[in-house]
């Protein structure tokens, strides 16, 4: 919270220097830029965008603290990396990728006279720099933060972005999971065989319809790096009597969980044979499927729906809007349009629920600040907060649905909604991820951010802007909310 207040203070003081709107003109006071006490000189000086956002030359800052900066003229991409972390920026796009996770900037990255400038707040947050403003000298001071004892970090660091966790799109040489899946193959009898090291105990499989699928989760398990790095996490089953393919992904991160999805071509049952570092999965005739034996240690009775004393208040937050349209889809439509359309459908369905009062933070195409969205939820005493977004990938190859949360008290909510939403989109399941995002961090109620699909991917866009598919997604979000609240 201290960093947020500091950032607001910096913006307030800079506003007093730049009362006009737009880029700083020749008569405006241009702030000086210092890093670790030394002034940084650049052909293009720091300046103001929209009269309130400071942008700074990123190459000179990044390279001064050990990062490398690469520029791709053809794609207008800037890549900043230091061997551990990678930041990808698209010129004129306000969405950045930080270790493959989307992070929204206040204003887009811009180029002036061959120099790339990006928002000061983003620089401070993502490069770990402390930002200070000196009113007397009209200077911005960036200081590289170094821990006195890296082995014993402070107990609370809620304002710093979380380190990206191992996901289906990132490899790792180490694992804290109980078991690690090392291979996925098909044997001569058409069974799916998972080899693993450690301990792997599958959950009870369940079925999904439209289209028909069988889902099998392996809690406390992850993938070996070679599987995580594989471009396609799927096995085709062309001659199988019950399934066309099996897809696998890292469904959750903390703790990790592996998910397998069998895309059925006919109704099927499932048999599991587990032992000696191998899980064998056989799809059978439904009548021949073995009954699942419950875990003898699981003595908790099934939770029954509960009617609340008063309706729950759920805020549905349509990302972007107005002067901030978000990412542009390959079909020419904007993310803000998608977010609002889906949010309105979710509210339409929630209005029919007797135990839920839905509120829209953005009921029309208008700009609402991130603090404004948080304040709306807090002032209305919201019990849950759901922010709806569309994703974007500068390379145009990423696909799928993912869900973000920040605080641990939001994780169960994220998993409940993601399970329904990922099934409804039918896109690649990119899992539930922990990330420090403003609306999920600054709210006090369970809060999640949904990335329904990639507007940069033609296949995803075909689903995202389809009216029928949007209603399926809306129904899934409502189902996830009701499941989390344990409502009838």
C-alpha cells in the first residue's frame, strides 16, 4: 500500500507541473531522471502522457541495472530480459507480457526519435525500482532495491508482483509437488499410460457435456520440464473407440495439479490402474466402468446447498472501456466490447438468481479507473468481485482460457469459476494462476480476473465474439459463482 500511495503522490506532484493534456511541450518543465544517484542522459527525455502519466526511456534504465533490451523493427516488439525474467512490450499497446503473464500498463509503450518510452509506474513495479520525486529539483529518482539478507525476505511483500509460478507454459527444473509426470503415451491396447516419479493419487473422474468429455485431475502433481516445454500437450487417438484425443495441462499452480481431458467420440466409462510409477487409464463401455472407491480418509459428508439470510452482492467488472479499449482483436473489434457484452450477459443471468444481487462496475462503454473499480466494490459491500477480460499475445500464437487471483482467500473462488469457464469456452485450459493485479490485490473480498481467450488468435476470436458461445460462458461464470457460494 505504501508503494501505491507513493505512486499517487508522484503523479499528483507531476500534475502540478504539467497542467496541459498530451505530450510535454517545449515550455513544460521536463523532469530529470536519476538511477541510483546518477543522472541518466537520453536523446528523448521523460515526459507526460495525457497530462498525468510519466513515461521514461526504457533502454537506458534497463541496461543500467543489468537487463538486455532487444528491438524487432518488423513486429514493433521490445524484449527486456536478464536471464531470469522477460518483459515483452508491443509499441502502441498498453498490455505487456511479464514472464508470459499479461500485465496492464497505464498507457501504451511509444517510440519517439527511435527511443522507446514506457510508464514510470510499470518500470518501478516490474524492474524492482523504488520511485521518488524531488519537488525542489523537479527530479525523478529511481533506486534499485536490494535486500540485506536475500535468504530471509520480509514476511509481507504484498505490493511487489508475485514471482511467476510454474504453469503449463513455463518449464522448471525443480518441483515441490508430491509427484512429477515424466511421460504420457498410448499403449498397444489403446490405454493412456502416465509414467511418474514420486507419489500420484488421482481424484475421482467426472464428465462434462457439450461436447462430451471425461476429466481426470491429479492433485499435488506437476510435469517434468520436457513435458512443460512441449508445444502441443495432446495425444491424438485416431482409432480409439471412445475418444479422439486426450489433452493434458497444469491446471493449478499452488499447490500444483495436473489435469487430463478426454475428448469423447462416444459415451464411455473409465478404469484406473495405478502403481509402480505408472498410471494406466482405460476408457470402456459405460456399463463396464468400475465403481470409484472413495478415499477412506475422506469422511466429510457432501456439502449441501445453503439458503443465505440475505442475497450475496457480486460485482461484475468489465475490463477497460471508453478511452481505454484494451487489446484489438484480429477481427477488428476491441477487448472492451467483448468484456462489456459478456458482463451484461452474466448480469442478465444473475438477475434471475434469488440469492444474488449483481452490480456492474462499468454498465456502458465508459472509462473507469482501476482504483474506481475497487472503490465501487468496497462501497457496495461486495461479497465477490469478478473482472472479465480478453487476452492478447504479440506473437499471435497463444490460445486458451486462464483465471487469475492474488490473495490466498480468492484461490478457491478462482478454481470454482475457472473449472466451469474453461469447459464452456472449449479452448485450451491454461489453468489458475497467482498474479499481483490491482483489482484482485486491492479489493478485500474474494476477487478474480478471467482471461476468456486471446483476441490475437483467430480461433479464439471466433469463439469469443460468438453470441451463443458468450451465453455459454456467462452460464459457466454464474455456475462457478453459485458453486463457490454453495447456493441451490
